[in-house]
């Protein structure tokens, strides 16, 4: 097990595995980023949170990483790495692990299915759009209603573009931060309004791979904006906000088109658009109008220290006035965090 030295960012399979992104994501949970790896063949990033009494638990950084397994890794090598890693985690006081796997890497998901003590469950679907065949092919893949809304946004005078993000773009009173916070409040998700430290760390960690897409009116008022993460051939739609009434309600369509246009013209192969808040909701249906394919999102869980896990579950059940079996039957993992969030 090798956790002393993080894998260089350019060698990581995706942005969510990089130290720069992980340390920023750790701020969201008031935790500590770490990773373990088997040279460049197996990579597991995670954020550790303290539980007290020398115990802690961990989860994949906000986004999509899970466990990366290179195709050349044998089942025996993976099993040995997993056993050794769990021993190391127990020595660190880690009680339980929760993984959010990448929908762009089905081969890694298949590789880990046989790992001892790892449970997998499909949680949602996301939209993935292939952009490697050029801009014309991307345009043809949009639903007719989506193309009409992009044209309408441009017809009423909206413009769009994408560039590297700057410190000023991430300031508390910037157009992006303002629109994003307003949007999170509008959709009832105030917990996703992040602190200044997160944005500072994200820019420091990703540098030129943190991009800002914007839509603005003829008088340069920004009415929609999104942070975009770029890593090798992939582009991820990360955080976004908008004025819903702008451009006759079509500003968001133009915003996404600006990202797709940049991705196709810069030689990328894939844009990961993400999914909805709940399966099949209006946000997911909106994203589906841009074409692409539906890709399943899988989560995984593993109890690393069973005795400690049982103690914590018993304590939480007592605090909630229920039996340990009732608490386990709620289906929440880890059960001792039921009603306390974080995982």
C-alpha cells in the first residue's frame, strides 16, 4: 500500500483522483484528503472524517472517483492490494468506507465487484455526451427542442463563451458565485452553497484546468455561469447557476452549448454532464435534451473495522431510541451516521 506520495495529476485517470481536486473537496466535509495506490494501476482517493475516540471514516471526494483499476491489473493483484489496504485503514482507525464510482469507467466497476466485503448499489444515472466527432455531430445529436432554444437565446441577443477561471471569478460577489447561490436557494439545496476556502483551493489545485462558462446580455450582464473541470480528454460540468427568466428562459441551453462547443473544438472526447437530484427528475430530463447516453452511477460501501462499526451503530441506535436492527434496516450507510449526514 502506497499512500506516502500522491500520483502526479497528469497521470491520474480523471480530475476527481487528483490531489489538487481532492484537497479542495476535503474542505466541503471539514476532512482530510488521502489516497492509496498500487503504482499507477490501482488508485483510491478519499476524504477522512474524524468520529472521536481515535476512530474515523472516509468517502470518495465529492464527484465521481471510487476505485480506479487499470485493465492490466490481475484479479490476484487487486485482491492482495485490497486486503493490504484494509489492514492499513484499520491501523489508521478507519471504521467504514463509502465510494462514489465513476460512470465513465465501467471496467473498474466490474473489476472491484469480487472484492471481499465491498457492496455495490446503483444510485442514479448521468448524461455523457461524446464530442470527439466534431461540433457538427454534437449539434446533430441535440434534440430539436434544445436546438430551438439555443437559437432563441442567440436571437434575443445573448452571447456565450468559456475561458480559464480567475480569482476574481470566484470571489463571493462575482456573477458566478451570486448566480450559483441564488440557484441553490431556489432549488432548496442551501447546503451546496460552499465557502470561500473551497473555491480558493479548487483554483489553486486545478489551475488552468478550472474553466468558467458564461452567458451574458448585450449590456454584459452575466445571466448564467458554470464551473467546468477539464482533465485530459474529459470535460465535467461541475457547478452552475442562472437567471431562469433570461433570454426568454433559454440561457441555460446556450450555457451548455458553449461548453459542448469548447469541448469539441479543443479536441476532447467526452463531456460528463451529470444527472438530476432524483432519478428522472426535471433536471435530468433537461440534460437529456442535449443527447448523449445515460450512464449508471454506482456507489459502494465497506465495513473496515466490524467491532468498532457495531459499537457505533449500537450507540447511535440508543441515541435515536430504536434497536440496532431497526437502525440497520433503514438501509443507510454507515448506519451510525443515520440522521447526521456527511455520508
